[in-house]
């Protein structure tokens, strides 16, 4: 199939998704071997005003930001600022209580550190208090010996990684993102953990599906202890300006264009910007864990800071790396095909990745 046919088919699909009411607003960007094939925007950014989605619109993208956070760490490791197997306690001594002194940066990126839990009374406002969240991690008792089990660190991942980076460099993870990744790529205003207040007017409003929010974890379950009721995202949560403007690196706000450019650069396809070496890229995408997720409660696979699966289920293990957010936004790259893809949406249907799966299926078919 041709790239021209992809453009036509993608136009039809996005029009159908928005026209049917399945989606409110969408962005889709596809970059192949450094060349932008698709940069599409559809639908409504804010139903209250009727403002349309355009390529500059920013979207709350949930855990899609975890892939960006991991990428910042890998860039700094490749440049010798960090080391994959450095012990957290060596730069953050207060973290070493309750036998956590063996936790390494590798464990954090692989979600095997054993500290996914939060205090049961944690609120969304608490997430905006960096010192409070780091103190909770310092006091946390591990659920398992580091490196022996896997469990998705839903909220704690970003604070763990961000504080490690801050202790080593003296800079926040948002500053490091701008200095080492988004700034050199010309997308400093398009990919964020904590959003500058001046950019709030560009953020699409998340809209709940039929007024419903995501299902709450079963009380007392592992997921409930990792994501207590006060911090379960829904459309209201994603629209809060305090959360949007604070560094909560397990979540973030971005445009499809900005995050797709980051993944294209990780593949080595952006002229003049080298983020990681070929060896580091291969290590990032390699499947590092296959087995039970002790938090989510189902079998999974994990790469070095990323999900290793394409949304359509295709792809060679060790080729694809990226992240899907809770609200169905996503960004990923595929080494074999040279493709970087990002999809942003503002129909908040928690855990629903059907739109990105349809889009990825179309990309795979048209570019095969």
C-alpha cells in the first residue's frame, strides 16, 4: 500500500470516529524514517466553546508521559550522567529505609522496585506536593524484594524517577526534559509533565463518556493500594488546572506532533539531534520481563521503561516501545518499520484503547 493511500484512509477513519460520536477530538501524527506522513486534527477541543482541535492543541495524556519520562532517563544514562544500575540510596539516602537500599534505577524503570503503593488517604492535591510524595516513598515498605517481581507503579513511578534525576542533576524532570529532549527537538511547548500556566488555554477539555468515569479498583486490592480512590483519574481529574501545572511525571500533557517527534528522534531519524546510541535504543526496546503484574493482576510483558507491544498486537518483540495512557492516548515507535506514532484524544473512557488499536491496525496494513 502507498503512503498516499494511508493519508486517504486515515482521513476517512478519523472522520468516522468523530462523526459517529465515538470521539470528541483527535490528533494523529505518523512519522516514518524522519518524514511526517500524517499530521491530522479532528473534532472539538472544548465542547463548551466549540473550539476545534488543531495541531497545536495539547491533551492530558495520562501514562503516555511515562514513556517520555523513561526517555529522559535513558538520554542521561547514554550521556554518562546516570548509570542503569546505580543504587537509588546512593543519591537519595532517605529512601533506604525498610530494606530498600538495593533498589536501582533499572528496577525503577522496569517497575520491579517494589514500591507501587500510596497511603490510602492520598488525594489528588497531594500529588502536587513533591516533597510530600517523596516522603511517602521514603517511608514506604516494599511489597517485594527489588528485582524479584513486577508490578506497575501507577503513580509512584514518576516521583521515584523524578527525584532520582533531581538528586543527581539538581534539576527537575521538567527542566531536564526541556534541556535535553524537547528543547533540542523544537517541541518544548508541546510535551510536558507540569504545564506552564500560560499554555493552559491550549489544553483540550477531557469529556467523560456518557457522564461515566473509569471503574474504581476493588477495595483492598493491589491496584487500590497503588491507586487509592482519591487519585483515580477521570475527566474531572484530567481537567484540574492544579494537576495539569504540577510535575506529576507518571502523567503529562502533550500534542501528538510533539511526542511523535521525540519517538522519531529516539529512532535516530531527526537530523541534527541524537538522543541515544543504537546500542541504547536496542536495550530500551528489548523485552526485559514477561510474567504476572502484581499490581494489575494479569500477565504482561515489559521493556526497559516502556510497553513493548504495538496497540494492534503486531510487531516483533524488541522492536516496538511506547506507552498508552489511561484515557486511550498513546505514543510509540517501531524500530523495524521506522515509524513513530502518536494519538491524542479527549473522550475519557478509562482503559479503552480501541481507537489507537484501530489506528495502529490501519497504519500497519497501509505501510506493510
